[in-house]
C-alpha cells in the first residue's frame, strides 16, 4: 500500500502554496487509491522528526538523489542535516510504511520540486 505524506511548517513563506499542494495530493490519492497525510512539523514529537529524517536518508541515493540543501537548491534537509521545512514543504512517498521517494530532490543535474513532481505522479 502506497501513501503520500506532506510535511510543512505553518507561516513559512510557501504557506500560500500549501492548499494547492494539498489538493493535488488529494487528487493523486483518489486517482491511485493511496493514503494521504498532512503534518505540521511543529506539532510532531522530536522522536518523530528524527525518524522522518532517518526515513528520508534511508531512501537509496539512486532514487532520491541529493537531499541536503546547497548551492541554491532547496532540498528536504538543511546544510546542518535538519528538516528544511522553513524553506520548502516536503513530500514523502511510502510503500508499506517504508519511504521510497522524497520531494524535492536533485538527481544528477535535474531538480524535482514538489509541485511538478506531484503533477507527474497524477
């Protein structure tokens, strides 16, 4: 069973985009009959945040590409290896509870942002 998870921080500069991202994810969930969850990271326990970081890092690099922000690309983890939800929402795709993909990410020279990646899934 697949599931999409959206992680964000309220009052971040991208807050105006959250409704559109959430609607797109709900359309994907309905079309492909998969689960969907939204989480404000400020409401998660510290252990849940650590587990999310570990889950993201456990995705094979061949699939997830680069996930640590640097050189102008906004990615799921900050340079200090913490969740970068202050700068970008993060979408995790899970299969049977295991993280299999994350957006945004940088694979080679191709940057996959959240919205365009969700459009491709739809």
